[in-house]
């Protein structure tokens, strides 16, 4: 992917920018990783009751 501007970086590319040649600020990397995980976790927690278990339950019926 070729991006010419820092404003349109994706989140994983933003995390990559925290890594340097000889040293890495792991505190910042881990903090950004937690912030990146929050939206999917919140969406899953709110929509969990609408997910279907039928696909998984049918595959275990023969046991």
C-alpha cells in the first residue's frame, strides 16, 4: 500500500510508526494496541445477543 500522507495511515501502519531502528517505546505500542482493540470489543459486547449459535451447534450434533 502506498500512502503519501501520514493523515490517512491505517491503525496498524500507525503502530508500525512507533517502532524505530534500535529502540522501541513498548509502553506506547501496548497502549495503542489496547486502544485499537476497544472498538471491536465494544461492538461485540453490544451485538453479542444477536449472533447465531446455530452454525456451531449443528456441527456438534453428531457427537
